[in-house]
C-alpha cells in the first residue's frame, strides 16, 4: 500500500486485512470474505467462480492517493490491476516525454488493465490516479498462471476496457495515425 485512507468501514477493513495477508497465510474464511467483496466488483462480475477463487488467493489490495503515477509509458509491466474504487487518467505521449503526455481517457470503477504483462511488452500509456483509488493487483507470475489455466474465461474479458468513465473527443486527443476506437484504446492502456 502506498498511502493510508481513513474512510474504510469495518466490513471494508475486514476484507482489506484479508488481502494484506500473504496468499499462503489466507484462511478459508479469509478467502470467503475476499470472494464476497470481489463478486460485487464490476470487473469480476462475468468471471467464472473458479477463476474468481484463484484471484482471491493471489490478489493484493493497493490504495493510492490522488496524483500518484501507477506506471509510466514505456515501463515493462509487472502487475495487472482492477479498479475497485476511484479513477485513473490514461496519458499518452507520442515523443515519449512524460511532460507532453495528453490524457486520452479516464478509467473508472470496474476497469481491468495491464495485460501487457503477458508478453513483457512496454506499457503504452502512463496511468495516474485522478482521486483516491483502490486497486486489486495481481503480480505477473500469478497473472500468467491464471491466463494459462483460465484463458477460455479471460480472453473475452480483458479488452476493450468496460469501465472507461470518459473519453475525450477526437478534437481533444493527441494526433494519431488511426481513429481511436475502443479496441485501440485497450491497446494504449496495456
């Protein structure tokens, strides 16, 4: 966790405490608490129960204050994420210079992103918290394992992002060579 936040209810604090344990230290009761919470998250509503159980086992809770950079365009990814609360701006730079990056959209609750870790390709965008944000994070080795085991359930669920809050009009976007539909948007977020 990067920063503490004081608005947790006792139920919320309970599931976060379960997620803060190492996966091998999570009890079956911990898993039930995590599962119950994640079932309510839009990012996971279509996930097969067996896949969701595995996510409960290997996922971690992370929270970030407003203005925190989760990762930068060009970084090699190490984690996959799902937004539980809050929102994140997706910024892209055609020059690779972070100072001239332009916000192309905002990701909202329920968005899952970061599947570029499957191929070890550089991130296509910089992701910055727009407000206090809670995330579920899965490390690369665990995500690759989930992908291999549950590919049939996951392949249609990763792109395009379904929790995008807003996209900028074509006039507000940075110039690009192709019209940016929802499929190319998911490629920018990876």
